[in-house]
């Protein structure tokens, strides 16, 4: 009896594991699935493809605790987080976002960024400037 019960339990677990399909999230779903916090800001000043400058190190703590929410409606909410840089600043501001160029670029209030990575935990984009200079921003899910 124990052997039959164990076999049935194992079969049920196997069936449950196989019938559960992983859902692949779209880029829009990945962006809107939570809030994001800036964790890195780098610059490639000489255009060699290597980010030499860590600009994040120069950001004030009151900026580093900000977080960002991409809403499905195309609104980006920027929240000052627990520490405001200036007491009179609003706690939240909004802008617009959209995915462009076959979802390989992210447009935020008219600035277009090239998507480098978008997973359930990491968002990274870059912007290219004249002379081969580029800047990269990385956000992690809060």
C-alpha cells in the first residue's frame, strides 16, 4: 500500500511539474511588473566600448534612493524615495514612456535609449552621443 501511495504521489508531482508552463513575459510586462531603482550610471568617454567612468559614485544619496514605476498606460512615475534632495520638491513626478523600434529602444520623455538588458530583475539601457561617447544606466527591481 505504501509503495502504491508513493508511486501515485510521485506521479502527481511529476504531472503537476510538467503541466505548469513558464509564461514568457513581454518587454512591456517586464517593465511594468514592479518598481525600479537606479544602481549604476557609467560613461564611455573615449568611444572604445568600455565604460571607464562611474558617474553613480558622484550622485547624492537623496537621488540614489529614488525609484521608478513604469505603468502599463505609458506613464512613468518617478518617486523621490525616503529622502528628498530639496524639501519643497514634489514626492512624485510623472513622464511618458514607450517601447520603440521593435521593442529594442525605450523612449522616456523624448529621449531614446537603446535597451541593453531587460529581465525580471535588471533593466539596462544606453544612449550614444557624438564622437562615440555613450552613457549606460542600470536599474534593479526593488
